[in-house]
C-alpha cells in the first residue's frame, strides 16, 4: 500500500461510522417528531445505560487500584498482630545486610514474640515488591519499627549499631532486648 491508499483507508475508517450514525439519527429524528413518548423512554434508557457503564467502569478502577502489584496477603507482612513489629528488609547480595544479620538474630533470639515481633523481607523476591514499595525502602538493609497500630515509629537504613536499635525497641515497647 502507498501512503495515499493508507490515508484513504484511514479516512474511510473514520468517516464511515460517522456517516452511518448521522443517517441513523436523521431517521430517528423523523420518527421521534411524531412520537414524543418514545423520546422520553429513549432518554431514560440512555441515562440508565450511561449510569450502568459508569458504575461498572468506576468499580473496575477501584479493583485495579486495590490490586495493583499487590499479591494476596501482602499487607500481612506489615500488619501487627498483638505486638509491635520489627521489619528487616534485606537483600541476599548485600554485604552490610550480612554484617548486620548476627546482630539482628541476637535481638530476635532474645525478644521475638515477647515484646516485639520480628519479620524479614527479602527485597529481591518479587513476592514482596508491593510491601517494599509501600514501606518506601530506600536502601538495604532497612529496619522499620512499627507500633501496634501499624504506624512507623522508627527507621534505620544501612549499618546501624545494635544498641541504637535496642534503644528504639525500648522506646517503643518499654523493654530492652539486649541484656546490659
């Protein structure tokens, strides 16, 4: 096809529905001049059709916004049960994360389930992409303390002294994890 023939086909594709709809509405106009009752019914039917379409579209938009990148149960990782949360966001190829692991394990071993609950998220796992995005992680490791209502209380990014983390846990729960 040459450029002119493609332009002709394009114009034909645009103009044909317009011509057909114009002819249809012209005939409908002649018919409805004599039938005023038909116009009222047609108007109500069109309004109802538009409302149904809008409600369906609005419902789909809400579903899409709720489900966007969110795997089933994704919020469970960052929703406290009965205790505040310590969320550890790490990557398996992060050297600082590896350095911090023994310290975080020490905290977890001494107080997980007692005054705070520990949860770990592998940021490279696509299953947790929504959670990582929701927590607005800037780098690894990131440690987030959340109160019982799910509100962020403290955040640490990168290498952090274990005593600083313990102090933040104490501020949140009133109990230390480390034995002084």
